[in-house]
C-alpha cells in the first residue's frame, strides 16, 4: 500500500481505505479478501515518525503489534489504529 500525500495529513484515511470492505480471511481462497499488511515504512509514514523509530520499538518490544514473515516485519492496519487509540487513552 502506498500512502499518498493527501492521505498522509491525517494518516487514518489510508488505513481505513485499506481495511474497508475486507472480509475476514480464513484461507479458503475464492470469495475471500486477501489480508492487507503494512510495512515498517508505511507505519512510520502513518504515524509521522522515522522508520528507525519504528524499528527501535520492535527491538524494545514496544509500538504497534508486529508480525514476522521470515525476515519481513508487517503490521495489520487495524492493530496499528488500536495501538494509537490505546496511547491516547493512556494520556487521559
């Protein structure tokens, strides 16, 4: 997923567009939506931090929940949104 300049202003429309209308994936193939994952770079752009910051969170076990596929780190957009909401609640 490429985050366009207009979407980077708020960040969330890009994530919402990526998850909108996607059905739960159960691995059955036809008629099921493919899972959508974000890269470290895309998460950094959405949160307006550097990719190095996102990688530091990974090393510390902090930040949005990440998954590994071999050497690749990926994020579910909805989990990134949930993590941000938790950060907001923690500051209340």
